[in-house]
C-alpha cells in the first residue's frame, strides 16, 4: 500500500519532502504569549562546519523562553523560530571538521532558541557529553540553571565555607540549584519562597532554614515587614551572599539584610526590574554584582567547561539532582511555558520529545 504523502507531490516517504526529512516544531510566528505558538512541520536542519544535528529528547523551559516569544528578551531571533534554549539529545549527523562526536552520541547543550523541535543544529563546541545511563530529562535541566548558579556563587559571589547564603525564589529551577550548590560549597543556606509546598522542596534540596514571603507588590509597611523577616532569618550579622533571581519588590527588603561587605547577585527579574536605593550599598559597604552567564560563556569557555565538569561530577555522586516539576509533550509546549510564567513550577518544567 503506498504511503500517503504530506507534501502533495507524490512523495514515496511520508517523512520526506523533496528528499528532505520533515520534523515537527513548535513555532513562534508573531509576538505573544504561549497561546500564539503553533505546532507545524518544517525541514530538518542540516549541520554546517563545526556543527552537530541532534534529535531532541527533552527540552527544559527557562524564563527567557517566556520573554523571547513576547519580544521582551535581549535577543530577538527572526521569525518563525522555536523557543527552547536548553536540551538533551542524540547526534544524528556530524558536520565538517567535527572529530570527537559520532552519530548516536548523547549530549546536553544550550543554544539561544530552537529546542522545541524534533531536531536542532548546535555548535559542537557548546555541547557536553551526557553520561551513560542517566536520564535525559534531568540532563536537559542541568546546564542553564546549574551552570548559571555555579558561576554566580563561585565567580561573582565568592561564596566560601561557613558563609550565609540567602536565596530568593528558592523553589524554582535556578533557586533550587542555588540551594544545592550553596550547600556543596559549605554555606549555611536560607531559602525564601512563596508557599509551604515550595519550602518543603527547598528543605529537601538541603536548605538549613526557610522563609515564606507574600506576593508582590508590597505596600510600604509590608516591605518593612519583609525586611525584618529577612533579617531575622539570616541573623544579626546578615547574609554574606544574596542570590536574587526574582527582582521586583523583593530586592530592597533582601538587600537590607545583607552583611557588611556582602555580595548581592542580580540574576533575573520575573517580578520586575527593581529600583534600588544606592544609599543602602554605602551603609553596608556591599557590592551589587550582575550575573550574565551567557556573556561569561562567550568570554571564558574554558572556565565554563570546568564548571560543567564539576556539575556532572556532583550530579553523578548525588550532590545535586535536578528536580523535575512536570513534563509535557511537544504539542503542549505552550502550556509548559505558561506554567513557568505563572510561577507555579517547583523545579524545572521539561518538554519531552523522545
């Protein structure tokens, strides 16, 4: 019985069009929320020089995916494009000049976009080998959050043994990574979250203490109360390092709890970009330090590779373990992005394509 063609041109193979393999992809064709994404068929990408074509097994969702489809991210790829920057997959083709990879090898990688598709092309220099026998769903959730966090705490925060670390948004993917890596580095970790369910997740990740805060925006008296709660949680000497992937009205109350010469790490702004009174930095003689992992990777790929090697060792020995909140099939990728945008996730949301 002949195959039913998809292209209307009498193709003999339903997965081919003009001799090119057809794949499914979840595309952004116009700026908007997750509901604007369209599942469609496109030509499979071909690897160029130094590149790998990869069959995507799992794609983790991150906050930039929320922003990029709304044209609110610093990078605006030409449309149509598939969101999804972090994935685990299997090599299907090797481009010219690539030596250490062969078809069938499994890997994890981060790109700017394109992960919500059955295949993607990635620069071989940006791929890391997925260890044998590990779950590609967990692997897809390892790089962006954990690599951002190890760079933040080691390079920008200079966190050391015995210091106090305050983590905001501590039940999200990046927040849980900060709890685990902070404990691995010997810190005392205070995890700030928005519910008891999330506090339980932070404690399971190793947090020494948890603090539950309300939902912003905050009135003046509410901001003062939150500041007092932060100060009580971290103790009279204050937090040596504050890890803030939240921003908004949480920033100033947290900064008021910082230690003398502490380091405030600016990681993200899902609650909005805060307006920080700089007199606080003078009074505490503290630093406010930005964390831009993507820029760090471009400028120091060797050190980033060392960080990733450390993360994989910690992952294999159980020191860290990516928590998966929920998985979705590709056709429900928009729902996965919406769950993250609404701050409902405890851990990482992942779209599976295997």
